[in-house]
C-alpha cells in the first residue's frame, strides 16, 4: 500500500489596512512614496484626511509599498459636485505596477460595496468617462460589478450601483455649466491628491518666468466642492472660460497644452 502525497496549494491572503486617526501619521498613503518633491503634498493630503476620517471617510490600502488603495465616503460629505441621498462616493480606486492582475482591485471594490450595504446605504457611485481618462476609474471594470451610467456631462459619466429603488445621484446644476467667467488659464483644485501641491508650485514658477497669466482656485470646503463649475475630483483646467480637462499638469504638460489650445 502506497501513501499518497498531496501537495497543498496555499493561497496567500492579501492583508489590508484602513487608515485611522491613530495610525495615519505612521502609514504611507500609497501615492508619492519616497518622492521628496511631493512630500508637502503628502502632508497636505494627510491633514485633509484627518478632517474627514471621523465622518465616515474610508482610505483602505494593501499592506504593501505601492499604489494599491480605494478611497470613499458618504456622498453627502464628498467634495465633488454630485448630489444624492444615502450613497457612498468613490474618489479613487488605484492598483498599479506589479500589483496588477492579482485581484486586489476586485477585493477593494467588493469591500466598499459590502461596507455600503452594512451601513444601510442605497448604493455606491463614482466618476468615470466614456473613454479612459487619467485619474478616473475605468468604466468597464465598474460595469463588471453592476455599475450603470446614471448621469453624464460631455465625456464624463457618473456610474452607480444601486441597492434599492431610491433616486440615483446626479451631477449638480453648476457642474453642468463647464464654464467660468475668466478668460485666463484657470485651475481649480483640492488637496485630495498629494501630487497637487508640487505641481501648483512648478506651474506658478513656469507661468511667472514666461509671463503667462495663470489663476488658481482652491476648493477648500464642502460648499465650494458641491458648487464647482465643472466635473472635478481634485483638479480641473479652464481656458478662455471653457473647461479643458481634469488632468493634473506639470510644467511640460502645461506648455504643450497651451500650444494646442
């Protein structure tokens, strides 16, 4: 009689961490890890988070050194021009580099969906686009989980996964304007993204050195965010009064964009 040897397949379980007021000072926030030029932005983002974590804001990340996280909060307190009752809003879901293809994005989104259900929410929503754009969630990925388009502005789409028959979220009336009064190149921004602070510094210096009129408008309150004049997560570009894009610009990208406009 022979003893059969079985090879057991061990499945590595991913370990995740939710940021709290107790651990945030000692944890990285996934973006700009070790990049010295963005550390001021990292600190600004952490301060922004500290004001929000006690009000239902969730920042969940893989316990690893990399860009692997999801960030969301109740839509009623989310700094975006989207209105709706009893929904969660996903700011960002990002899995990059060698962490792709391991099911991490799926686990992060499923966690957020289950969290929304446990909290008795009517659904969960996020900003996407008809065609893939920088810093926005990929539409096809969310559709795989049942998200559907519930509102749109130009190429931008509001996706939502509803758990009941309540009214779905909508973009605010001001967001649908996609216009401002100024003809100067104008950038609206928040501290939600840690890359913003350095790019503002770089763009300011570039504009001054090249005699370019450049304005910045900081969205630093919920009221300002809900009444933003365009679709915005953390950055929006305007030129000659019209919305251009939501792409965060460095000096080179800014110079190139000006030549194209």
